[in-house]
C-alpha cells in the first residue's frame, strides 16, 4: 500500500456510520473528483470495483421492516461490486471499500457501509454489471446530519452500535502487552473497524513478525460474510502499521483464517 494512504490513519478514529444526510448539501466538484480518483486508483487486489453515483437515489436504500438501515437524504453513493468467481472477493471488497470510505471521511463526508438494507435490483438498474459480478455493498455519501433524530438513536442502539470489544477478547498468540508499538497500534485500529450489526467477528493472532486475522466468532449473520468485515479490519491494520513506519505483505489463508500480515 502506498504511503500516501497514511492520512487515512486519522480518519479511522473519526469515522462512524451516518444514516441521515442533509439533502440540501450536494457534493462539491473537487470532492467528487477526489472520490472518482480513489475509486479508480485504490485497486490493491483484483476482482472488486467501486462505482460512484453522484445523484440522490433514495430508492437504493430500502428499509426492511424488522431489520435495520434507514438511509435518507444522501446526495451520492458508491457501489462496491465483486467478481463472484474470485475466492477472496469478500476480504478484498472489505479492504478496498474501507479505504474508499476512509478517504471520504478524510474529505469530511459521512458514510455508512450498507450490505443488508439496500436494493440490489434498483442499484443494478443504475450501474451496469456483468453476469459474473455481484453487488457486495453500498455506502451513502454526503454531509451527515448529526445522529440526533430519534430514528438515528434507535438505529444506533443509543450508542451501543459504536461499542467495541476489549483487546483481551480479540487477541491470541504472543503477549499484547509485550508487543512492539506498531502491533498495538494496528490492533487498536482494527478494533475500531466497522462490522455488520457491530458483530466484530474478527480475532488477531500476534506473531513474531506480524498479525494473523481470523474469524473468531459467528454472531449475527444477516447473510453478510464475516470475511467482508475482516477485510475492513485488515485495511485498518495496514494503515496503522504504515503510520508506524512498518511495511508488510498479506498472505491469504483458508477459513477460519483470513490473512496474515507479515513485515517485509
Ligand atoms: C459489512 C457491513 C454491512 C453493514 N450493513 C449495514 C446495513 O445494511 N444497514 C445499516 O444501517 N448499517 C449497516 N452497517 C453499519 C454497522 O451497523 C456499523 O458499522 C456498526 O454498528 C459500527 O458502528 P460505526 O460504523 O458507527 O462504528 C454495516 C457495516 C458493515 C461493516
């Protein structure tokens, strides 16, 4: 990953999911250009593309009663589309999508991963897709109305959806306390990653020369792959490592392993 992405490190702490946007504030041309560029350029893995749509399309965000996700007022969205035949498409989509979401955060925009409460049919009417492609998730983009409405408070469980599990619950392997600073930074950044219904399905095994991400728990499934969440955590690990001056490489693993980040 390019060192220019270090600026995403700050965005990790700032990012949170926003579901209500100010309809009257459209995106400035320079922000649209920056988003187009990151979607075009941030392609560290094959088989996933991100397509921005810079017009309001409320119809894409449908509300499923009894489920979650009311998104309103967004002037733009990005669709994350994956190759059905790529065995690592979920972790790739999480990793790439989160890079783009952190770029949006750095640009001062609100976002929200949406992999359940959206209409794949409506999105496919707007974006052309090949037979081998699958719509993995979308994110609204725009200027968020701070989550003060009762609807938002309910959707975020009155703050519960932002709570994260403790490091002790997530870490195995070598001692976290005695780990080098970059490992602690990377695990702290991964802990802050968003996951579907905040299920935080990841675990992190600390090793001599790196960190292995694995699926630790099942939790609520919602038909969204745990490996997609883990791909998001991977991006956070690598950004934090780069910020600490550490470069590494990912090696993908069989389930329940996801990928091992090894210092190079
Ligand atoms: C893969 C994925 C899918 C998600 N799907 C939805 C969704 O369909 N609707 C929704 O409102 N939020 C969705 N979310 C947002 C999560 O609920 C949110 O990230 C989590 O509760 C943590 O809160 P935070 O993002 O504010 O830190 C999704 C998040 C991820 C990572």
